[in-house]
């Protein structure tokens, strides 16, 4: 096993049910021989956790989520660091950021960075941030103070809701950055002259955890009230997931078509969506499951006939990258219907291995749903093609090999 530097991985929160793609990567790096300590900016809020979190051996250290909650910890860090040579450069960087974005959030990230730099767990020699917005801000400030190099994994919301000036500066200072969709990759490369330091790395899927589904799904076609076609969606009830679009599309389906919609996931918008379903007159056809563990989600992929996710760009610019749930559903040869947002077309090609419709269009989404409901043979053909694409292009092991190479290339320079 090659020598690998002790690496601190900075996370927005840990563990989180909605970020199993990060947990999967952490476990893959551990299995590849990486020595990790996880630094979380928030404590967990989910009541459940995936089994994968129990497999990860890395120690977890929690920073003060709000500075006023742990004032003595923050004060000790300030008292220990303000005389250090790099404290003034850190303050200059912070002041430059604050002038362009006056917010408590900036102050909080500075305080978290001071605590991390002061306590510096487990003698880490590298810092890697997941998400290029707030975790990368803490990593950047910490790196200035400690001199420890840092790298970054960018994903979706963090790219598209960050101002260009901030992305440009972070890309200039990180040793390297990766992102998981071509649209994000091209956007980041356009903002930096160091284009060779920005890399495209799909998360991929742990195919050992999502084994092949070989059973034959029933040929339900929406004509039998006793055998409704099951439409599944997995995702948090937040604007970028487009669940209002999906509910409106479901309401447009012919009244005699027999279907049932199952939603898995938490989210602040669940009450509003339940009210919308009632107004649309479809509440009796919907099952709201709430957040479930990964093995339960897998069982639902295998039980369903169709997977649907109406991704959109939210008003604040937030959007999905390539939703991992689409990759998971495709791995189970489950036909998917989604929208032409971000990385979705990098996985799905309409008419070849799924249905892809424009965002914000419930009518076209309903047309795709109706066709998928009525044609079980088409569902089978597109689902098998989607499974083949995942097996050939979204293998988790490939992304771990790529990340390992990026880390070790830079570590060799230290």
C-alpha cells in the first residue's frame, strides 16, 4: 500500500441521508488506503443513517455550527492564532470577501477556520473540501493560516449559487478541483486560467451495493385498477427537484389510467406538496414515505415500474448536478423520466435509454409518463439500455482511481 498523507475532509454536515454519494466516496478512499479524519461544519439532523456510514472508520470532528454556541472554543482559537505570521493575510482575505458579501455567514466561516486551524485534528497534512461554497471558504481560510494545501470537490448548488468572483479566487488557490457534471466542469474551467487543475469526475455507483436486478417486472399498462403502474421518485422536497411540476403532470394523465405515485425523501416543502396533491385531486393515488435507508430505497427501485424526477433551476440558481438517484434507478434497469438540466443528459438520452423532456413543462412530462405507463415493452427496452450505460460509464471504482491519482500527484510535490 503506497504512503498516503493524513487527510482532513471538510464537510458541510455529516452524516446526511441526502449525500450518500459523498459517503460512498469516503468509504472508497478508505478502502484504497487513505487515512481520513472528517471535519463537519454541522451536526447531523437526520433521524436515520445509511449502513454505509457505519462502514466508514474515520473519526468525525464537529466545528462550532454557530459561533455563539461555543464562544470559549472560538475565543481560545482566536487567542492562539492572532499572533501567528499568517493571521494578517487571513484577515485581509476575509475583509476582501466581506466587502463583497456582507453576511453573518462570512464571519461564521472565519470563526470555524480559526477553530480548525487551532485544534488541527490528527496532525493532518492535506485538507479537502466537499462543496466549493461554504466548506471551501473554511478550507481556504484555514489553508492561509496553516500553510496546509487544499483541494475541492464541487457538485451542483455550490457552483451555481456562488458568485463568479469567488469561484475564480478559490480555483486559483486550490491545488485542484473536481466536479461531477460536464456543465459544471465547463463553467468552472471558464473562470480560471488554471484549466488543467479542474477535472470532471462522475461520482459513479458502487455496483457491489447496487447489484444487478434480474427479476422480470410485471407488464402493467395502466388498464387494471388492481394492478396500477407504480411511479417512484426519490429526492428531498425542495424547489430544484420540481415536485410541483411532477404533481401537475400526474394530474394531467387520463382519468382512467391506473397509476400510483410513491415519493421517498424529506424536505421542507412536503406540506405544500401534500396540499397541492389534494387540490389537484390526486392525493389518494400518492404514498409519501419520508426518508428511508438505502436498502429500503433499493427495494423500492426494484418494485417500481417507472422513476420520475422533474429537475429544474430554482429561482436562486440552485440546481441538481447529476442526481445520484437517477444513476441508482438506471442500475436497476428501471426506466427514468427526467428533464434536460445539468448532467441529466450525460446519463439519459431520450428515446435510447429513457425519457428526457424540457424543464418546467408539466404537459410534456405528462405525455412521457403516459407513454411509459401504457408501453411496458418500451419500459423494458429503455431500462435495459440505461442499465448498460451505468455499467459501462458510471462505475464507482473508476472515480476512486481518478481521485487517488489526483491526490498522489500533488502529495508527491510536498
